[in-house]
């Protein structure tokens, strides 16, 4: 459960205008009575990365202008530095301050990494012609995928485990540069006949989650050339 950090400050009509970023001084009502505080209803929230700025949602019963500040860290909020009035677009954890003339509310706001789905037939074939042959796959959303071809499934599975361990340890860059030469990976799409075991994957980044698929891929012999003579 997300931790709720709420700070509410009430001020009288005479000093309400001293709060920066508001659109009104919040003058008192007739008879000298203090104006009732406006209500900002705001709670911790989550969104999913979509490449666009995603403002936090809240309700507000007042008419005065509000100031909304997004901070990249709790320390930045505490030190009141590095904040932005623009809604964040990148995945991450933000700390949001919504401030009005009578109160300010502070909550945590997370933009989660977007899940990735790889669509690929589990068994694929191609016909030998001397040229490199590649498996086909698509990612949703359409992001670049990585392909590793192995001559048998044991080597493929060993490589997958090593790669997953590197990713879990947060070493994504190293995971991509390992190349798995020790696992006899074929460095490019194969040209020779035979069966290959392919790992299709996306290692994940700041905005997208990891994803993988495995494919059995066979390059079949070319059909025998016709002699040109018709069968009787």
C-alpha cells in the first residue's frame, strides 16, 4: 500500500494571500468571519506509462486557482527543489504537492512501466536457399526486439537463465553486451539447414517491462529440382 503523506495547513484570511502560486487572496466573508477552507480530495495514485504527460487526478470544491508541483523524489520535495508544474511522462515515483489558499496536500504518485507482449508462433519453419533465415515476431507496443539463436535447447535455456539473472540484478546493460559467446550463440540469423532454438526478448528499460518468448525454428531442405520430364 502506498504511504499517504498529507500536510494540511490552515491560515486566516489575512495571511492566505502569502501562499505562493494561488490565484486569490481568499478574503473573509461578510461580518469578519473566516472563509471556510476549500476541500482538496487527493489520494495516492498509479498510472501506466504511455509516452505522454499524465497529470494526477483529484477533486476540488473551491474556486481559487491551485498550484500543482511534481517532485522527482521525497528529498526534493522536502528541500523544495527540482519540482515541475508539468505532469510527468516518464515511468517512476513522483511526489505531488497540490496547494490552495487554505490547504496543501502532498501524496505519492507512481507511473508504472508499460508491460510488453511478444507475439510469435512457437514453431516456425523456413526453406533453405543459402540466405539467412529469421523467425518472425511482433511486440505490443511496437518496440525493437532482440533475437538469439542456439543450436540446441539446453544452451538456449542456460543462456536465458544467465540473462534473467543479470536483469534481476539490475544490470540490463551488461545483460545486453554479454553476447553469450560461451553459450555458442549464433551471432546472426542462421543460413544452414537444421533446427534452432530461438530466444526472443526485450530486456526492459526505464519505461517498459521485460518480456520474452521462445521459438523452435527449422530450416528445411530446399525441394528437389524438377527434371522437367512429366510423369507418365
